[in-house]
């Protein structure tokens, strides 16, 4: 049976209800009783992040790290706060610290890659995403971020392929199809851009384009005709 008055349960309920001011106040109360309460220190930093008080959040993260310099929770909260403050060089150092204790931390690898992107170090960022994908080939964050890096390097064909891989894993992410469409436009592949914007996967585009040729109509009309047939068959 869960103790509803247990501090961990109280904090979880407040966080899930998005009551960050109350969460902050509750944690402050815990710290008055026990200044080094790790649960309170960790979660007050989290509440401050959601309240967009990033510098204050870092102060509390540092208090945790003074007690335990390898505390993963505090390191990740500090990284998130630093990202919002655009302190990307510091983010890189903290990610290296996380990876020194767990080389398979895909969260740290992706965060490191994102900061490298922000610093226009896209080739180095690709190395982070490649490492993450070796650990988990379905890491959708790494797939999307690798596509972004490749786009910055004007490697649009490969970027489209990685967006497509991410889209296969999560077809509900509309930003994937739109990003893919924009890259097809850069390549002056307007029919593909149109189909991508409709959420069509790369491997399904050729059939639609070939059918359009056979029927001597535009890809737009072929797509609309296919959609009409599909809706009528339901």
C-alpha cells in the first residue's frame, strides 16, 4: 500500500498535476527540516526548471553534486537548465561526466549531440547520434537529430532517409513528414515533397508516382484518387 503522505508520493502527485509552485514550496519546507535532504534538493531543482528559473535550479543541482558528485538526476537537471541558458560548452562537459560512468547513456549522447549542433559542430554531433544508434537502432531522438545534422551539412538525401526511419517508428509525429517534405523541396523533387507532406513513407512513393504515369495524371490527382478509393472501401 502506498503511503500518500510519503514525501516522494506527494512530490510525484504535484509534478503530475503540474503544480510546480506548490512543489517548490513543499520542497523548501522539507529543506527547513533537513537542509541536505536529497529528495528535496533534487526536486526543487526540477520545479525551478519548469518555473523557468534556470540559474536558481543550477544552484540546487550544485548543492546535490556537493553531496554526491556523480548524482545522475542532478547532472541531468543541470544539463537541462544549462541548455535553456545556451551554455552549451558546459553541457558538453557534464555529458562527458555522465558518459564516464555509463558509456551507453543515450540521453547523454543525444544531449551532447544537440549542444554540438548548437555550436555548429555538426560532424561531431553525428558521431554522438551514431553511437546512440549502435546502442538502440530505434532511438527516435537520435534518428531525428541525425537527420537535422545531415541537413545542416546539406546532405539532404541521407537526412530524408533518417527522417523516414523515424517516421516508420512513430508515424504520428507530423513534424517528421513536414521536415522531410521541406528537404525534398530543396532537391526540387516537388512530387515527393507533396507526398511526404501527406505522411507517405519513402518506400510507398514510387508506386503512387508509377500509377500516376500509367494513368497519365498528376501525382496529386493519383493520390487523391487513391484516398477516395480507400475511404469508399471502408
